[in-house]
C-alpha cells in the first residue's frame, strides 16, 4: 500500500532559529552550498511551506546566478556583487538558510552610501538553459547599447558601467 503524502500548508513567515531572523515570501536569502569552499548561494523566497504539524519547513526559491555561473562567465564589466535573476526554481529545506541579504536594482545599488557584505545588485534576468539575458541590451540615457552577447559600448572603452570601477566625467561634454 502506498502511504499518502502528508498535506502541506503555506506559511506567511517563518522564524529561522539558527540565524535569529524571520523570513517571508519575497525576501532574499543566503543559502549554504554543498561545497563549503564555494560562496553562499543567493535566492529569492517564493513560498514557505510546512507539514501539518508545522515542522519540516521547505522554501520554494528562485535562484540568482553569479556571472561565473552563467554561460559566458564573468566579464570585465560585471560588478563584484552582481547577480542575475534566473528562471531556475527549486525547493530547499529552510535549514539551509544562512542569512538574509538584499538584492538591489542596479540604480539603487549605485546610490548606496556604503555597500555591506549582504548587499548585491541585479540588472538582468538569466535563462539558465539558453544563456540568454533579459534585457539583452543596456540603455544609457537615450542611447541603446549593443546587445549583451557582444561587448556593449558604454564609453570610449566600449564597456558598460561596472560600479566597482571609477568613472570620470568630462568637463567639456559632460560624458562619463
């Protein structure tokens, strides 16, 4: 005889005791990698579920990828804290959550007074099976830049803005 699967219920929030934080859908979290020599994974919580007794808590997540995890790898214009929101969904034990973090929009990240260890930014969505990015172009002001698969032209060096690098504004034309 097949044992019936225990019903699960959706939780509005969950207290992760070992980090003393409350998580809810929409929060971004750092998750423990299987290989401790690798950096923590970053994901966005889509839903939290528990069994009927409130135990065995699972989180439905949408993964962020680091540039080096994407097809094409890390490029010169990727910031050190840059992530791509992927189309990769998964279910994980809530016990693998190691902390909360913030994934900012590119614009809000560049306006931060100080970037903390748990601050990241995302300016693209990433299709994990095809390696395609959305958007596949970067706009600077009114100028549409060359597509992502090629080198985007941003300035005289033909690269988009990397928030880790210093940009200097020309006093004559006001270009950066």
